[in-house]
C-alpha cells in the first residue's frame, strides 16, 4: 500500500512538472507575465501538496484496514 501511495505521489509530481513546463512556455510566448507565472506555479504547488496529503491519508487508512482485517 505504501508503494502504491508513493507511485501515486510520483504521478502527481510528474503532472506538476508538466504543468510548470506549460506555464513556462506560456510566459516565453508572452501569453502570461512573470507575476502570473509565479501565481500559477504557486497554485499548482498548493494543489500538489493537497493531493499528496489525500494520498497519504488514504494509504494510512487502507494500511490500518489491512492490518486489522
């Protein structure tokens, strides 16, 4: 269960990386400014932390179920 949780977090981090690359390309193409880039990267980071927390929570819950069951 821990391994699956870690794999899920790695997947989320890969999505963050891809999102940040897309945002950086938007800035390079002058679609967004530097301030917007920073704001959106911070938002992506916040989402990542939120989902990592949810993954940990679910993995812990399932781990306890398995140990009890």
